[in-house]
């Protein structure tokens, strides 16, 4: 069964399939990196609270698989309004994945999935 990569940018949702977890993470990286300036956000105020660009999620990429009913991998990456990327594992209860020195968010995602035995 293939892995599913879901990209959400505002109301637009696209889904793609990949045969392996490595291919799915590569596809996720390609899709989110290609957003460029479309992922930038300005500070916004809701009621009396101000949210800076780094607090806003401009785009989200999710991957799950290999099965559809009970996928063993549920992970992804958020592109923040300032252009930074944060990787996470989980779906309902998200666990942020800290990047090590010299490591991108996607490298950290690969590392964490391989440590968990998902690769």
C-alpha cells in the first residue's frame, strides 16, 4: 500500500501517493519548499491578541501510510508564516520534532521516523 501525502494551503488541498516513506518525505519537501513567498503571512490581530507570522501556519503537509485504515506513520511539517518549517509526528496529539544542528526539518522527520522503525 502506498503512502499518502496531503498538502493544505488555505482552502486548497492536494493529495499525492508515494510507494515508500523516503519518497513520501521527498515529495513533502518538494511541495512545501516550492511555496516560496505564498507561505508568507503578516501579523494579525484577533480581538485583543496579536499573532506574529511565526505563530501562524501558512501551509501544512501531512503524510500517512502505508495502510489506509490504521496507518503506522502519521507525520508531517508545518510551514509558518515567517517561512520556517517545523516537523511533527502524530495527528491528533502532535509531537514537534526538534532539528539538530545543520539539519533541516525534513531531515529531522526522516531521522525520527527511522528511530521509530518506520522506514
